């Protein structure tokens, strides 16, 4: 796996480089946001690890600009900012996962592998369809009653695809993390809540949220139940 790491903390980079070598990853480390973005434009990578606070150009801006030219490459935000509002902002700009410092290198590499697997599946020619929602894996497009839904992030697409494949089934946040993100639960399930809220806003119509909260358990996807959510 070729990984671009845009991170200004050289100690973090040295630690990651050591773990990358064990995993047989090829890592390129750049310590300036603007330089990292410019390097990305002329090189190809399988995954990007992006720090939030960077000289030259902050990580949020770098993430947004990368998404303007490439909507598919997985991006993991690596940052000391851990509030829900910060996480929402990172995901809004196109990040697929969010890892807070201090972090476990083993946990990070596990997430990297999981994200890479999600983006390099071999069954992209399949489609999923319900009475309302059509998910086209080959083109990674979503249609609600034949109307295309624009601007879904890669992880939002994966999450919706998973629920469309399992209508009316209730899943805990931990199960969703394992099935969609591909890693075991590490203690912060807010990323699931954030993605569900965003999908509700993007694909919901009238009073139909599709994603329903099952209090004390998790979420389910149901096109037939209509009720007001929080």
C-alpha cells in the first residue's frame, strides 16, 4: 500500500515509518500542508493520512481541496482535536475516518487496512435496490425514487450500501464500525452518529428519515416507517 502522510510532527512520522515497514507499506512523509497537497496532485497513492494542524495549509483545507479533484482516495484525519464539532467538520470536508492523538499505531494500521479493503473490493459491478433506494456499486451512485443523490462521501456510500443490504435489521454502533469501517470497536463510536446524521440530511425526504434510532441499541434502515426523529 502506498501511503501519503502529511504530518508536521517528525516523531509521529518516525513512529509511523517504523510500523509501515513492518506492514510492508510504502510511506511518503511531508511536513507542510501546501507541499503535501502539491505532491498529491502529481503522484498516486492508495491512502492519505492527514494531520489537522499543519504549516502552509491546514489539514481541513487540504482535505477539501483533495476531494475537489479525487473523491475516491481514502483519507484518515489524524489530530489532537476530539470534539464532536471538530469530527463533524473533518467528515464534512471528506475524511473517511478520524483518529485522535495520542493513538495506537496498531489501531491506526488496522483502520488503514480496513479502509483500503473497502475501496478496493472486487464486487463493484453489483447493485442493490429497494422500492425507494437504488445503489449502483460500479459507479458509486445512489438514487432515491430515480433521483440521483449528489455529494455522498465514500464512507457515506459504504454505510448506506450496508444498510440497504440489511433492511429493517438493527445494528449496534460497534457492529456498524466492524462491518462498514472494518475494524473492531476502539472506544469512540461518535463517527457512526455523525455519518447517520449526515445521511439523514442528504437522502431523507419529507418526514421519512430512512435511518431510525433504536434507543439503547443502535440504528436500523426502514423505508416503511415514518416518524419524526430528533
